[in-house]
C-alpha cells in the first residue's frame, strides 16, 4: 500500500529530529514507500466550502539541520491526500480549533490522524474529567474563591493552563498558599480561559509516566523524572527519561480509557500517569515514541503506521 501522506505541523526546520515524534512518523512513512507532503496551519484555506492547503513535497533524512528537503509548492484540495497527520503543537486556541473544522470536511475519506472532531471535543486536560475514578481531585475554574477553597482542602496543588502544553505555566502551590492570589491574577490577566488545579501528587518525584496507546492499546512508555529543583518532568525543561515497565494499575487505566479512544478515532495517544493517577490524555500532538522505542527496543513508529494503514485499508 502506497499512500500520499500530508503532515500539518509547525515549521519543520527547527525541530530536534532525535526527539520529535512527528519526524519519526514521517521517516517511517517514507521508509514504507509513502509519498510525503508538508504544510503549516497558516497555509490552510477554505474556498467555497472546499478545504485547501499550500503544500510542498517532502523528503526526510536523519541528518540534523539537513533533515527536510522541500519540493515544489502546490495549492490544492486536502481531499487529494490519502492521510493527513494532524501534528501541530498546542496551544489549543481558536486557530487550532479552526484547523479541525477544515480537516473534518475531508475526514474520513481522507484519513485524519487523529480524528479532528474528537481532537476538538477531547482537549487533554478536559477529557480526563470523564474518568474521575482514575484521576486526582481536579478543579477547572477562573474563580479565586473556588481555587482557594480547593487549595484549603488539599494543602498542596498544581495549577496550570487548561489549554497549554509542554509544562509551560505549571506551578506548584505549597501549603501556605501565599502566592495563590498573585498566580490567579497572572493567569486571568493573560487569558480569558479557565485554568486547571489538581491535588499535588508527591509520587511525581518518582516520575511522570508517558504511556503510548495505539488504537486504544498500550504498547509501552517512558518515565520522565523531574530534576531535583523542578516540579515539572517534561524532558525539554530538564526531566530525565528512564525505562518504564507498565504496572497493573497502568494497564487498568489503559483498559478503562482505551475503548473510547479507539471508537473516536484517536489512533496515537499519549497519557500521563503519576503514581496511580491518570493526569492527562494527550490527543493533539503526543510525544515520547523515540524514548519508548529506545528503551523497549520496539518499532513504535512502525506500530503507529500499522494502525494507520489498517484503518485506511478498511476505508
């Protein structure tokens, strides 16, 4: 099966090819004989109800700084592609939402990974609230009094943007709560969105597990251990990657959420688990496959493409 695969992503030039999961997906697609095209979200248009993109042919290679060769520019309908990889990073703002409306017009005839309707309706920090038996106590609000009451109930909390990513804007509020009003002022001054608070989980010192699910099934993961001076475990802010062996509880979490993810066309998902609690379900642009593949000695990107090709073959 040879497919014409387009990737909708942020600029490809600055990426770190040793860490970027989108690059790994593209490299594996090319190895399998699929033809690649590339465009950024700003190159999308909707003309007379037809979604189009100004795309360029793409070849990739494992040479940092010379990893992407772009071909001639072409302006045409998204329906010309067999598969579109929805891979731009959040923030999950109105620009992001608009692209999902465009992509929804061609899916599933053109297979969009992940299904744009459910990406739009399942933001990662909101989707977890459907599984309250799996998650730590969680509050989504802009109301300072509610936030202070939640802090008083739980002592130490984590506060973060509802539609952020990559650990940006994540704060740990200690038991004294002295900076909570200032933090609330900062958030409300920056955005009209609510923000999310969760009870602080001391188990994060042992790692924030990123578990990869493909078509609703766990295939492995990586443990991200925060630096001693950090609350955040994200690798790009100093977290250390370590091998991960899934526990019985990890499998229970995956079994609880996997069927819904598969049903809603979320082929490639990364969930975050701290201790025994599910904290996020990442459907927009998950990462962690390179690290998982290196530790577990599996072809993670091959497994993703097995699922995509199977979905495409089924029509």
